[in-house]
C-alpha cells in the first residue's frame, strides 16, 4: 500500500467536533447584541474547543475582514473570549483566549515568549539538542501555527490566514528570543481552499535549503527543500533515545524510516549489531543515507514499499530482534476513521511477524483522531490473530515540547506501544 508521508501536526488537518450541548443549552432567544463591541462573533452553541466550525457560529457584526481579531460572545450575550475570524474558511472561528479579560497589545508577544521559556528554561532542551519545537499550535495558545528550531533556523508552518497576516512580526520576536537568524515559512497543503485565501505564498531566507543539527549526539541534515512538514520530526526525540537503550547487539528493522532517525539512534547510540531502514520515499532514503554518512556509520537503507518488503522477509524467514513501525498519518478526517483503522491493522499485520519470539515491537500512530484505546486494541487484535501475545512494556507519546491542551484532546496525536512479542 502506497501511503503519503505522515503529518505530525493535527491541529487543522481534521474537523474536530465538540460534543453537542444539552438541549437546555440551546439559544432559545437571541441575545441583545446592542452592547457587543465590534468586530464580534456570537456562538450558537457552547464549545470550549479552540476550533469553531460553521454550525457552531451564530450571528456576527458583519463586514469582518478575513483573519481579523474579534470578540467572541456566548449564546447568553456574555463575553466568552477572543479569536480570529475568517468567514470563508473551513474553520471560520479560531479562539485563542477564553474569558472576559481584554487582550493587551503585547498579548501575542507574551505568548510567544512563554512558549520559548517552556522549551529553554523549564525543559532546558538546548542542553541536549539544537532542534526542538518552539510553538505547538493550540497547545501554546497560538492556533494555526507550528514553529520548529533547527540550529539558527526557524521552520514555520502556517495553517490560518490570521497567522499568515501576523507571521513576519512574530518571527522577529522569536528570532530575538532564541538567537536564530534565518527562517523558512510554508503554508499547509491546501491553504488557499481551506482559508479561502488567494495570493498567499511560502517565503524563505534567500539561499536556505538545508541545515545540520545534533540530537543526543547524533548529526542529521534537515532538507527544507525536499523534507516533509517542517523538515524533521522532533516529536520522536525521546522515543529515539528510548529505543537506543534497548538495541545493544540486536538486529533492528526500521519500517517507514523516513530520514533514518530510529535507525541512526539504534546504530550510533544503541550499538545495534545490524540495522535496516525501509521507506517508500526515494528522497527520504537518499537523505537517510546522507545522515548515516554524517555519522560515519553503516546502515542498510532500502527504498521499498513496507508491505512488499515485509512479505518478502517473511517468505525468506528473515526475523529481527527489534522492529519499529512508524507509518504516516492514516486518518485525515472522521469519515476516514474505520478505513484508517483497517490500514493500521494491515501494516501491523505484516510487521509484527518479523519480530523474533522474545523480541521488541514498537509501533506508532500519528493520527490525532485515532483514539488511544482503538490503536492499542487494533495492535493487540493483530497479535492474537497471529497467535502471539504482547507483553506491554510502555506507552509513550511525543516529547514535552509537544504539549497537549485539555480543551483540544486531538492534540494527543502521537501514540506508541512498546511490547515484547511472546
């Protein structure tokens, strides 16, 4: 099965729907809007989710410039919060603050600096890497924005017109706080139709194509021209380190290896005896080989479809001590849910038999809509139907620089199951 590269940012990729409110919460009588301060938007139903879809939007003050900052009023007429409004977008209202307090001029500057402080002062990430997530969308109160730091470069993904209109100013704030000097800014795929916006374009520091970074002592080259998303998956940093601790002397298979993160961790830091990385993306495999050369190590990187390769290894009776399966995002919307689960089932079905009895199987999902319990149940169902049992060692997610906000559970997108195969 040919699948697209994984998407590691869930915030605008799917239409998250908050639970319908109880009947008594419906707006029975339109609130008096005479005292509303324009521009304003009134909610038809209560939702604490930052993404407000059309059916939840009630009246507006009208003539609101796309991407403008607005006051958000509840169905009872009280001030509910503040957001960005774009009537023609798939997500017309993006709430960035809840409550009755007014928004000061330096509000977003303080949010950006707070996000930087979390990574640099609290998590102290610069002590172990020069590559980490700086802004994680709604989890940092900045709906529609993702920023990763790679050395002196800020790699930015923009998901909303409101962010696009403000991004140049925000980048300068981040440069000053982080000591970075260059940037690459890209719009999420389909931005024009999603945001009903035309004429918006990516932009970059002239001549910026790639940069070399270091994570847990391993060197990687980040290719901004050919890489996916922001160029590198910082979310797997802690999982890569964990894998390395379990690979000494082992034969390791890394399926959907992208540019070789798990493969290199297993070989360089984990002292694995043999490592094979497999990916369908030819450019990713070329980059993985380049990364292996940077670290002066030998890894067998194979350009192949996961299903074809796995079935061939089964036919050959080729088994591994450790198998990692990190597929792309397979659920893009609620209408894809059942089909996506079937795809995870099929991928795990071909990967798990390649693990020796007593070996380690690490399997991932980066689909934000996939419930943790459904992911785990799918993997377990596969194992049992294959006549195997799983001794589950751990369940992990992304690093702490990818936090999750309580009112946006879809932000818990990355899920991992670590198990010994019996």
